[in-house]
């Protein structure tokens, strides 16, 4: 497997790619949608809601947590997850700036 060479890209390009990774799998999108819908969640609820195996859900939760879009707190033997509000707002701002670009030359291709 090759090296990604992220150091040759700008901080903004790396940040956009990192945030976009969260939406790179429909299970992560479904998890985020569910967390927004109920505003908190215990992992077992996600297994029932999403319909994937516990280890698969855990892997996607870990990825979303590593990306900084969710946070979790331990409650007894369960972990309660919710949206990391500050990071979500930051992600929206970064992605909107990127997605709000307009094509200046309509005659291309």
C-alpha cells in the first residue's frame, strides 16, 4: 500500500478530505442521522436501529470519534454517544466553503 503523502497538500485540503471520510460509508451517515434524531445514543440502540453487527457499528463509531464528529461518555457498562457540536459546526463551515465554489467557465468540456 502506498503512502498518502498528505504533507504535499494544504491543511484545508487535508481537513476537507478528513471530514469527507465521515460520509464515505452509508453506515456512518446513518449513525450520524440517528444521533441527530435522538440527540444521544447507547451503542446497543445503534445495532438495533442500523441493523449491522455490534463490531461493525463499533468500528464506525470509532472512526467517527477519531474524526472528531462524535464524542462518547461511559455510563456504567455502556458508552453514550452524541454529536460533537463544536467540531460539527467547524466541519459544516469548512465543507460549505468548499461546496459553495462556483464554476467560472461554463464552456469547459
